[in-house]
């Protein structure tokens, strides 16, 4: 199965105790790059979250968003640090006496001093919390993978169509190449005949000139390699898996052969086909860069 690197998945759980929402989206990237935005209560599970995501995703820039509402209000408890508050009050009185300043302390001011009152996590059933979170993550990942597979299948069919069109163009160039040489031979003989008139033509000299010309425009090697790259890319697309990087490399090699063909061409028809190959390959490169 071919998978795109673009997709979205969501999972939500609502109960009398809480509401948990997990959203995940991904876009194309050379490697697996994860961006997590999760509440502090789930920080302890970060390594486990990454492990789950790697089961579903091999490559792409991934954004995971988790929102959590605790309806039971059991997530945090407030703690009053009496000794610290007494120390703040004592030092404020000493400062007031020493500098002759008004001591305008109030209970709310003391409560606002650092660490006098702190919010601390209450006892949490980590196993139950992780079970709830992991289920939502797996459900969101399954939805993401389904979306990526659907888009990947569309990319696959379009790429196979483009490869078929490229194969036809390569075959036409192969058919046209011998005709170009023969046309050059006839044109050369005609021009020489016009120059020498009734004199005998030097067939050996003509053959030598035609051989040099044929060697200069020969694209046999380029066509063989293009056929090979097209076949390999088609096989990889049908086999599926994480083949995006390999397809991108093949597209680069195809472009190299198309450029060489165009630079050797002196025939309008072959040039048109080579230009078509280059534009099609560029479209293929844009698409395969979004394949996992």
C-alpha cells in the first residue's frame, strides 16, 4: 500500500469524569519529525507516545494535539506552606521596623508570595490514564493512516498513468532515431550530388560522415536507462511500502537521461518528446515527494 505523508485523524472520549481529545495531522518531510502539544499531566508518557506513533508512521512532519478536561477536579490539590508564610511575614516586619516603612501586609498578599500556596498533582492512576490516552492515540493514528492510504492510492494511479505516457514517448524516440540517421544520409547524398554533378559519389566518405552524425545523436543508452527506471518505479508503486525516497531518486535519474536526450537532439519530433519527458518527470518528482 502506497501512503501519502499528508493526512488528519481525530479521536474523542467524553465521560462523567473527563473529556479527552486527540488530534493528529501530518505533512511531507524527509524524516519522521514529531511536534507534541500535550497537557502537563501527560508529559510522563512522551516516550510511549512517540513509540505508538512510529508504529503507524515512518516518515513525515507530524503534529499531535491533546486536550484534557478533568470534570472531577481531581487533577491538582492546593498546599499551604505555613513555615514559608511565617518567614515572609517576619522578614516584612523586620524591613518595616529597620527602614521605618509602613507594614501594609494583607493575607492575600502573603498568599501570593512565591511557593506559599502551590498546586500539586494529586494521586493519579497512571495505568488507567495511559490506557485512556493510548486508546485515543491509536484511534486517531488509524484514522490518519486511512486518510494517508486513500490519498496514496490516488497518487499511485496518477503516477502509473504518467509512467505509461513516458514509456510511449521513449518508444517513439527509439523508433524515430534510425529514421533520423537515414534522413541525414539521404540529405547528405543529395547535397553532395548537387555539388559534384555527374561525378561518382564517395560512398565511404558519406558512410563516415553518417557514422559520426549517428554517434553524436545516439540516445540508445539513455532510452535503455529510462525504460529501466520506469519499470523499477512502476514495480515499487505496485509493491507499496515506504518507497518515497527511492522514487524521488529514480525521478532525479530520469530527469538526467531526459536532459541528455534533449541536448543531443537535432530533430523537432525527438525534441518535443524529450521536453514532454522532462515536464512529466518534474510532475512526478513533485508527487513522489509527498509519498511516505
